[in-house]
C-alpha cells in the first residue's frame, strides 16, 4: 500500500493587518505612493482583516464599493497567495 504524501503546510506570517502594514510602510519608505499600491488578498485574508479586533476602525474603509486598508486599494480573491503590488 502506498502512503499518500501529506500536503505542504504554509507557515502563517502573522495577522494580515500586521504583515501588510509593514509592507505598505516599507514601500512608502521606498518612495511608492499608497495610491499606486494594490493589496491583492486571498478571500481568507480579507475575512481575517475584516474580523481583526485589534485593528483600528480607521484603518479600513469601504467607499464607492472599494475596500481600502491604510489607504491602499484591496482586491479580494483571485490569488493563491496575498501580496502587495507596489504598482511599479
């Protein structure tokens, strides 16, 4: 009988809010404007971001049908792994 390989587990980087706050701040320090950035998030990371009780309410906005985190546009789903697109 063959043993099936276990699927690889992906190590969590921490709460999406903390991870992407650092990435946004690093990009901004490199001269990238927040309006040029896009957060491309998995649906699970979007849910985690929306449910993060430690996140200040002012850090997320929903205006004109667009979700923003720290002023950066969020695209929900359609990616296998969440990432910050610096727009460069």
